[in-house]
C-alpha cells in the first residue's frame, strides 16, 4: 500500500517520496538571477505558490527493511512537520525505520530526527551521514566563524548527533546497504551526498539539494542559493550532474523537486527541464 504517494518500483526495491510539507524562500536568497525573472519562470511553469519550496523525504523498502533518506524539517522554524503522519498513512511507525540516510545536515533535512521534547524520533534507526559533513559541524573553529543564524544550524545538528551517537555511522562513498550507494555531490554543504538505489529491474538517484527551485535552477544552473556553503562548487556540481543524468536518462528524486518527487531531466536549447514522467 503506498497511499497515493509517488512511488517507483525498482524490482526488489520500492522507493516512495514522502512529503514533510513546505517552507517559504524569498527569491532574494537566489544569486545570478533577478527576482522578476524568478517570478516569470515560476508563473510560466504554472507554479501556484511562487515562493513555496516542497520538502521531500524518500522511503526505501527492500527485503523487509525500511530505510529513510532525510527526515524533513519536523516543524523546525515552522517548516514542514507532516512526515510522521504521512508515514502512518503507509502503515509505518517511527520504530519501523531501520536507518536514516542524510543527504546533508541542514534543518529542513534533519529537523524531523528529534521530537519537540528533544528525543530521538527514530529510536531503532542507524543514522548515516557523510564524514566531511559531520566533521565540519563538530569543528569549533568552523562554529566560531559562522553567523548567528548558521550557529543555530550547527547546534541543532550537534544535538541530533548526540542523541543518535550510539547508532551513528560516517560514510564517504560506495555501498552503504545492499543496492544503496553514497555519491558525494559537494558544494551545497561540505559533505552533501546523493544516493543511488539499484533494484533488480532498474535504478534511480536521490540527488538531495541539487535544486531548491527546480524550474529556475534547471533553466539556469548557475543560480545559487544563500544556503550554499560553496556557491561556485554547488553550481559546478549541478551543471555536471544535469549533463550526466540527462545524457544517461537517469531517473532522479530530489528533496525540493516538487510533489511529483521523481523525474527525468532533458537538455533544452537553454538549460534543462523536467520531462513529464506520467
């Protein structure tokens, strides 16, 4: 039962896009593009709420295991918070999750790991994160160098790492679970990671935060967002990956890819676009 969530059957593996809800981002947070052009692109793509950024998580069901990629925002800063209710619609309780794989440790990806009381939500889950991401956030020199807003993000991440420390696993790249591979996609954060999921019939790539506003950043891959740790590297990673997934016709899923969750990317005269997979 997938309760009408976007689902991809990879053979022995099922991947379900499970929404955590939305957050709002002003176009002033984007660089290399002006706000009026952003509005025009969103309108021409028939986006109803121009500044809404959808938050996806992905549930991998394989051979009796439930693996979650990211946890959404969990209501942090008033963002999202729908994940647990949506998992329940899939007959999945938090204790049923065997592992949570993180693409990176921004609040809208890790906020759902802690309850309002500050306890671990997924008490039976292994927590998996890129080693460079973890080490960056645990480094006190890095903490001292960032703004107060970013300090809050560090403190949230550190509190989560502490609550999950007994089940924390640091990874770099390669196979994490059978058929699940970590792929470094650095730039957005020091350890931003995608996950390639190989089923018996087909495969797909969960690419994390390669885009926040898909219509804008596919059309103009050079557009960075204020949340990027290294905006130039993030744009280079995006450009390189868009070339690859369009050329090789790789199905992708993104945390901010819209409610459809999945799509193919095609190269166009100017930039890239989403192919309607239905």
